[in-house]
C-alpha cells in the first residue's frame, strides 16, 4: 500500500517538480485561451452559415452541416495527428503558415490550436444553433417585417438573445476543451501531460500526473459550479413563468 | 377614384400540400381601413403575411401603390432581395404576440430599424422614437424593458415600432387577441387614432365593435377565400352569405 502511495502521491516529489509542472500546465491554459476565442468565433460563423435561408444557400448549408458532422465524429487525436503530419508537407502553402512559429510558439502548439479549433468550432456551432433555435420565430418575423435583412436581424435581434440562452452548455464545451488541450502532448508539445510523462520515464514516479490532474481539478471545479448556478437561475426564470403582466 | 394602396389579384398560398389561400382578390384604397374577419384557419393571417411578403404567394399579383411587388429580383423565392426589404419598409406590421425585442428597451425597440435599416443617426431616431411613444401614451416607459410592461403597453410599443419606419400601410394581425380584456381598449384607441389620421390599415380582428366603428370595409373570409365583403353595416348587420351569418351568430353569442 505504501508503495502505491509513493508511486502516485509522493508529496516530496510533487514539491520538487511543482513549478516545472505548473509551468507546463500554464501552456495548457494558453492553448485553451487561444482556442476558446477562435472556436467561439468560428462556431458562431458556422452556426450563422447553417441558418442562411432560402434555396440559393442550400450548398452552403449542406457544406456547413457536413463539416459540423464530420468534425464532431472524428476523434480529436486523429485530427491533431493528421494536421501535424500533413500540413507541413503541403508545399503550395507558404512556409510561414505551413510550419508556423508565431509569437515565439513552436509549430506543434499551432497544429494543436488549429486541430482543437476545427473540432471545437463544430461543437460550439451546435450550441449556438440550439440558442438561435430557442429564440421564438416571431422575433425573426418582427425584425424582417421592419425591413431588416436576414443578416441584420441575426446580428441585432436573434444572436444577442441566443447567446444569453447558452452560457451553461457553452461553458460545458469549454470545460471539455480545457481537458482536451492535453492531447497536444502526442505531437511533442511540452504541456503538462507530456512533462509529467517525461518525469515518470526518468524517475518511475507517477506523482507528477496526479499533480497535473490536481491543477485541472482546481480550475475546472469552479467552472462546473458556475454551470450549476446558471442552470438553477434559468430554471428559476422558467418557474416564474409568464411574468409579463408586471406593470 | 382614389388610388389603390394595396391590390391583391388571384392570390394563392400553399404550405406544402395545404392550400391556405385559394384565389383572393382585394383592393384597399389609400386611407382606407379594411377589417378582415373569419374563423381560425380561414387564411386571414396568411393574407396579411402575403402583403408584406413574409409569406410570398405562389400565384397571383400584389400591387403596392401601383407597383407589382411580386416581380423583380428575388420574388417568389421567399428570400432576400432589395425588393423584399424595400416592400417591408413601406408596410408596417403588428403581431398578436407583440414580438417586441426583449433585450431592448421600449425606445430601443422603436429606434432599431430606423437606425439599422434607414441609417438614421442615433439622435434623430431617438427624438422620433420618443415622439412616437408619447403619441401612443407611453412617454413614461421609454427606458423600460418589455417584460416590465403590460400586454397593452407592449402592443402600443409594437405599434410605435412599426410606425417609426414611416410605413404607408399598416397590417394588424389579431393584435388584441392575446390581451387581457381590460387592456384591449387602449390598443384599439391607438388604432382608431391612427385610422383617423388617414393611415391605410388592414386589420385582422375579432373585435366587431371596432370593425363596425372604424372599418370602411369589412371582409369575411373562410376556407381560404373571401366569402363576403362590403360596408361594415352591410356585412355585420345584414350578411347575405349563410357562412357569414353562422360565424357572426357564433361570435356575437358570447
């Protein structure tokens, strides 16, 4: 038993490597932050493309739906491996884009960011869609009857309401995005799981993995509580029901 | 002969295999108030939605101030074209469920379209919006959000919102049906004033008193066609058609 304990919960070992693992964990947070901004934007674009009305946009809608379905279906690990293994060899792409070293970050960082953005764009698009579809149809009708174009109606009427309906499911997506940043370790980017495994390899001690897990828990638990609060607040709103006759 | 503001000729509208309008002809003169009655499912609301092309008809012609609005780019596809947005800027609509924008204050509801569609300055739109809300008796509610307003107040904001686009025609789709009885009058009064000022109005309603008092023409629809139309006294008091008599009998029994 004590052997097991030492293998995973060697606090001295954790103390020795605390800063090293923390620094690697900050790389996870960095990937998370960059991808969150990109994926939330990309997802909104996808959701809006999917909502384009009329016959002439059938091809756009079809392609968008195909994209969303595909990237929700393919395991993220495969997307990461395909991008990091494929993009560098596409010689028609300029070298700075093919093998990016922007902002002092190595190319695996950017391959990871790209892969996670492509996948999470698809997931967040579905969350946006749920929000957009939850806005009553009369809102679009009213906006259009005032002479607003579909785009103006989306921008000023539908999307502002849709985003207030989806913070809880969106935060759930972000939680899973944060955890999935560890997948970038497979293409040799030095984030927390890669560092922990390197430590394991050299010392045969797994405590760094537990420490890494601890960091994730510390960040994610509060996020989960926020989701709970949001859901509770929404439910209270629904329970209050048709409270239109206030004045 | 006064100029026809809206002219509908042989309008057919289908939703899938369901034919909701089966050939409707209607002429509305400038400044005229036409009240449309009929049982639910008779096609009244769809007819209104044809006039501003929210539900473009599959067949027939619609003339707005002499212009055929079903022709031109994008017509019939049901989707965007300059034509549609241009049409809707001249045709205001008020809905049964108000459809106010809940994330905007009363004043912002009124100023949004003038700012975003007509490109009015914020200042200009606010001045006009304030005047319009004063006109519908809501000078003290400018900065309230819709959920803080009663149904009657919301509906009056919706009327002001439509008027802000300076429409030439107003469509009212059962605008008092979702209101508590004591709130109906304030909305009807607003509509009556609008009619007195010479607004051309198509009003789908179950308010017989309003139709009789304010309407210049009453149209009774059933089964996707106009069954009977004429002066209010004639249609409401001396209906010729058996279907009209039956409907009025049921409505007035209440």
